[in-house]
C-alpha cells in the first residue's frame, strides 16, 4: 500500500504529472451488518486457514476502511512532455 505522497513521488520519478484524484471509498458498501456480526462472533478464532478465511479478510478490510487506514482512489496521471 502506498500513501498518496509516495504514489505521486513514484509517478514524478517516472515522468508523470498528477491530473486528478477521485476518492471512490464513499461508494463502497459499508458498514455491512454481516461484517459486524462476524467480527463480534468469529474475530477471535484462528480461522484464517479455513474456508472462512476470506470472509474474515473481508471483515478486516471493512475495519480498515471504517478507521480510515485504507481507501480506494482513482488517480489519473499524464506523461510529462
């Protein structure tokens, strides 16, 4: 995962100029009741290596989004002339 500043620095180093950024996070389905229930009931069990692992991963992702640790953005760059 990159911070916006890290992404912009990498793009500049590759010869790109930032055009725009659109935050897509508000369009995500959250908070989901399913994730809250699973987090409360199963969050403390070591189920990562079971078929429930991906479900718990989705719950963890929702937690990260809710706390502002991660987000989704559409970032547009153009090659510098």
